[in-house]
């Protein structure tokens, strides 16, 4: 079948769109996770007017995230504690051998 590979690949792509001035900007990404990451970065930069993430093809029912959804995701990411210390893999490995 002609074009099946491309149709399958396109079905997995997601968009991020937002409005700036009188223009709507749209970015196409390869996965939902990449689109959400990009949307969070746009949100941080102040591009949240009509910010939206969704699948390029297929059903959009329940799949489209709006600016409030992105805001909640972003808040969840920034409120998580992050590790400060870097793991010393060599020491961990040697300690496991000795102990």
C-alpha cells in the first residue's frame, strides 16, 4: 500500500500551537511527550495565549491539552524535588562488591 508508512508516522505526531500577536504558531513534534515538553517551555517564555497540544491525526476527543492543562503539568514538574548530588557509580559498584 502506498503511503501507509507515512500515514502511520503522521498519526503519531503531535502539535503545539499558541497565539502571538495576530498569528497562530504551530510546531509539529514526533511524540506526545516531546509536545508537552515544548509546550511547557513555551509556557515558561510567556507564550500561553491559546496554548494547545494535540494529535495531528485521529480522534481529538480527550486528547487535546489546553493552556490550563499545560499549566498544571508545568506546576507539577516544578514542584517535584530534584536530586542535587551526583551518583558516584564507581563507588556504588565497589561498595556493592565489598558489602
